[in-house]
C-alpha cells in the first residue's frame, strides 16, 4: 500500500470553529449574543447600507456579498 504524502505547505491550517467568521479573512466577528464586531457602513443620508470587517477592512452588503476588498499592504524593503 502506498503512503500518502504530507504536503504541509498546501494544507490549510485547522482553526478553532468560529461562530461568525468574516467571509474574506476568516477572523471571528462574534462578540456576544447581542453584539457583533461588524462595523456599520452609512450613506450620505446616514442610513445603514452594509457592514465592514474591522480586521481586513473589507466591505459587504446585507446579503454578505463583498462590495469592496481592502488590498493587502504591499510594504517592500530596501534591496
């Protein structure tokens, strides 16, 4: 019987089960049974139009569809 290779660099890390993960960065957005860590987005009439993840700064509508993904920091060192 052949041994299966372990490709550790391609396997996703097992993380603890999140109650309310961000769809982009998978960080926990659950705070408690009444509140969330999600930040509300307001339009010019001060009406809520969506929410933002406080960790990755990605923006979503009420159906959890991504409306804006914050680009990663592209900091580069001096060569």
